[in-house]
C-alpha cells in the first residue's frame, strides 16, 4: 500500500495472483450488474455482493481490494482525467497554469488542459500508479467530456493521448471510459468498457430535475453503446438517475429490452441504488 504519492511514482508490479487483461475484460463484458460508489464509503461485505464495483479509491486499502478479489468482485478505481479535484492529496502538485477554469456544476472541480505534459505525467505516473498499487483491476476514467464541443474541444488531442498513455503504462489493467462519445472510435482499441450516463433516465444538474431521456437522445446513446460493444467485444454500461419508483421501473425495463447492464440511483452515486 502506498503511504504517499511520492512512493507510487512507478507502475505497480504485476503479481502472479493478478489476472491478465483478457480474463478481466471477459468478466467485465459478461457482468450483468455493477455498483458505482463515488461519494460514500461502503462496507466491503456489502460490496462483495456485486460482480463489479466502481469505487473512489481513496477510502479503501489494499486489503479491502484483496478481500473483494477473493469474493470474485472486479474493482475499478475512479480517476478524473479531465479535471483537477481540489480535495485530492495530489492537488498541491497541480500547476495553476494547467487550469482552464472551474466546473460550475461541481464544487471543487477545475477543468484542466490535458495537453500539458505535466498533467499527463502526474496522472499516468503518480495518480494512476497510486490507485493500481492497491491492486484494483482497472481504472474508471471520468471527464473525457472536458474536451467535448462546447466545453474545451481544444484539449481533445490531450485527452486522447492521456488515455493511450495509460494503456501503454498499464497493459494488464482494465480501462473503462465514462462518456467521451465523440472520441470513442479513436481510443476504443485502448479501452475495455464504455459507460454512459442518463441513457433512459437522467438528472439535470442545473434544475435538479429527474426525467425520462427523450427518445432521440436515448436512441443515439444506445446506438453508441451497442456500436462499441459490437466492434470491440468490450463492456457497455449504463448509469441512470431516478428519484421515483416509476422512473426507476422505466429505466430498468428499457435497459432490459436493450440487453444493457444498468445501475439506477440518485446523482450522488453513494451506493444507494434503486435497482433491486
């Protein structure tokens, strides 16, 4: 276990007990359920009931992750590749010149210019290494959408290079990208799964309202997930948001029709899912 990030500057050693990428990838693609817990700490015994757990890595120890592996749980550590989070231990090493501005939707989140080599080295060589040193099976890559049209599209090349560098640095581990649909085909050979939020039921961060996703948007998101799955054989995951039983049932029924594994919960992703 790493005591500080300085101690985690090199890629973790591959242990004999660690499955190779292909076996992990197959297990991820075959999973019919998963659990994202990103704003709370869940008891390991409770996490052991899900086949795939997406976790904020900070609260969990290497022993916790080893226990989950013993229970057959595939674990993915959360990694924000497009934002500097002011509450992380490594934030003091973020150069202010890398920052493009605050994300108005999430307090403590700052958009980063991923083209900067300093940011890429920090993420690949230190932050990702610190997470994987706890023996997570892989990384859940969030905020590729920083480079989306209308946000900071000038950083697209940087986000793409960062994902490819992570693949090169950690060839045995899983990489699951959250959204970033505009660059999927450019990085799909490097990733093992694609997650999309709000496919059947969504949450509006500006209004706080939960609602069904409009049909045209739903169809486009489903097509993107199915296209990725068909081209690569990787996992396609849906994270939906609901605050009522009726909306939950709608999302669950739609996901079942499409054959897509879905987690349905509130926007906090605190492990209190609405799926049975």
